[in-house]
C-alpha cells in the first residue's frame, strides 16, 4: 500500500449505516505530489469514478492561483512603472553652485618718468611693472616738457596705441578733449606697461596712468 497523499481538508460525517464519508465537493486543496488525485484504496463514497474530473477540479484551482499571482505581479509592475514615469516627468534640477563673491575694485594711479639732460633731447621710455591686476581708464603727461611727444603705449606685448611721428603731450592734458583714452584695457599682475616718447630738447617725460586695482573684502 502506498503512503497516503495529503489531498487537503474536507468535512467528514457518518452515514446512516455507520460508515465514515468525506464531503469531496468541499475539499480544500492541500499539498500533493505527482500522485495527487490518485488513491489506491478506491474512491470515496459519492466521488465520481472519472479521475479526469478530480484532476480538472484541482488543476483549475492551480490555474486560478497562478492567475492571481500573475495579476499581483502585473499590478506591482504597473506601480513601479508609474513611479518611474513620475520621477522622469519631473524637471531636472541641477545643483546650484555657490557663486564667488564679486570682485571689488578701487581707483589707483601708476606712473614713472625719464629725464634727458642733453640739449638735443632724444627718445624716452617709461616702464611700469604691475604688482597687481590692473584695469586702465586714462593716461596723462602732466609734468612733462611742453615739447615732448608720445609715440606708443604697450600693455605687455600688446600695442594699445602707436604713432611713430608722435603726438604732443598737451593733447592728453586733464582739461583736454581726450579723456578715457585707455578705457577697457586690462593687464594682469607681473606684466609691464611701457610708454615711449620723444623729447626735442633737454627735459622730462612724465607719465601718469589712472585705473583700478582689485581690493580684498576686508579693505
């Protein structure tokens, strides 16, 4: 005799003639192996002789359980897709980077001079080595000999202005019409501003450059 196979649970009652009967119409499925639905001891009372009906009954239960599992998986998949779609629809927000504090600038003056003692005069050159970044605004030649002329202005290797024959320094006087001549010219620290000129007689070539330098927030 084979080992009994648990088919499940069902109501059990006694027939009028004293025999024990099982209500097979209300069997609740349990766990069964490969021999599920087969009984060597014969059929229960009231059970169909057709084994296919029993197999269909429990096979249908398995199908329903499988369908329920698939429905749950489908609902989980839909919820997951909905959450992902919601996140993807949100506008992409980039992390804002803290802005560097605005650089502060203060007015400053640069300058230099060269003197020629020979009566015949000659070419002159004034070079200013920058100790800080510099934004130029204007240039004057107050204090220069009245006959002096300006021939070129260099910011580093860049020629800002050049006139080989020279322009009288009086054109650049503070009360003249040429104001803001160097507006927009910038040069970093460590470079040179070079101004060249010409003296037709003994005298002085005086250069003053007006501009701005950066200052720390503590200043």
